[in-house]
C-alpha cells in the first residue's frame, strides 16, 4: 500500500529532517516535495534527500499567478507518483500526523477505519508557550502545550487536512481536501474520532465540528508559531498561497493555545531516523547552514522598525485564553443565517 505525502516548502531547511524522519516512521512510503525560491539551502537538502532515495524533489520557483502552493498542487495532479499512490495527504512542514491507535502508523489508522475513503485529520494547535529564541531542537519536543481536546472558537483552529483513498473519486488535489468530486461516487468520510461524516464533507467542508473531541484516533499536530524569533522569519517569508500581510498578531492569537500538555507524538519513535539523516556529511552540513541562515535572517529583520515592533508585541503577549461554550456563543449567535 503506497501512501504519498505531498509538501511545498520555502526556506524551511532547519525543520526538514525532523519532519521527514517522523513521517517515514509514521508509514508514508513516498514524498513528493516542491520547493520555491529558497535562500537557506532547502532545495539543496531536498536534492540530497532525493539522491538518498527518500523523496522526489521538484523545483517550483516563481513567479506564480495563484501562489506557489496552487502551482505545486496542479503539477502534483499530473505527477507519476500521484498516479501510483493508493492514499494521499497534502500537508505542510509545520503539520505532523499523530496517530493514536495500533503502532501509530497510517496503516494502523486505515485498519481502524477499513470502510473509510477519506479521513479528516483535524488540527490541534500547539502554542508558543513563551519560547523566545529559535534553537536547533526538534519542534515536537520543544512545543508540547496545546489547545484542549474540545475547543469552541476560533473556527480556524478546527480546520483539517484530508488523508484520502486515491481511487478516482476526486479529480484534483486541494489544500485541505481533494476537489473535483465524481458525482456518481459516494465516498465514505470519517473523522479523527472514527465518526462517519455527512455529505457536506464529501464536497465542501474544510473544518470539523466544534464542541467535541475530534482526536480519538488521530490528529494533526499544528506547530504554526514556533519560537518568537522563528515566527518573525515566517512572517517575512509569507504564506504559501497569499502574501505575508496575513501573518500578524491576529494569526498569533488564534493559534497560541497552551492550555494542556500533549506529548503523545513522542510515542512514535523517529529519533534514530533523524540522527541517521543528520549523520550524513552532506545533509548535516546543509542542515547546520540552514539553522545559521535562520539566525542571520532574524538579526537582519530586527534592523527594521516594523519587525522590531512585531517582536515586541510577541514578547508582551500572553497565551491565548480558551473560550467557554457560552463565551463562544456570543460570537456564533451573530453568524448570518441562510434564508
């Protein structure tokens, strides 16, 4: 059974080795990786990983009318790896699949939901927890404070990515879910808690239901913020499908949940794989250069007042307060009603 992970990256060399080691241990057999306009050697690391048989690397340098992510998705639709895959997941470098059943692999998740054609992996937001400096340490070990299992707001915290059977029920890839459904098919969707989902998920939904635990079988750990220094560099880079203006304190507040400890991802051993990758003389040097680039980029940004102001706001900010059901209802009650 071939499980394909599709990834787009720019200037993420400092995080590559942990991500690939984890997801190889998690049971992904193939990776199709698109890089664009890299300054930190990410593309060179991917070339080396490709030479070592870990992945397929496609350079996707811009400019792109719709953004590099959508350009990559269109190219992935036509790629031979996509045609050969049995199951597919499109996700990002700050997202880690965290499965809670069996041996914690995608095969164990499929075995727990044998009737599923698509499985929604709902984000679980992992907050910054006051970490200021970026260090060369595993993200999954550094950030263990997260949103509670039941969250009522914001809706963006309940977005999901979709692990789906590549059997022709959908004609195109999408950021959060497969697109272009075959209207004659009736694919069966299940969530990360093992619940069967309604027809809206077959065609349109991109976020899970609120007020319930969506993580019983699996979740998608989302380390959207990282250290404060790293967040400043992330804002400078911009988002994969829109400009950098959407990275601001609003983005930070909606993701900086530190309410509970969740270190469940550590139960999938991947440290030995990561150590092996770091031990490669070419990859090890490129990794260290990418770490150094990130430190230098932060220092360069701090010479400009707008970035110093952002960094100061991060230092002053508290972890995000979790709203109760009653408090969130004050927001939901103002949602427009159809009809």
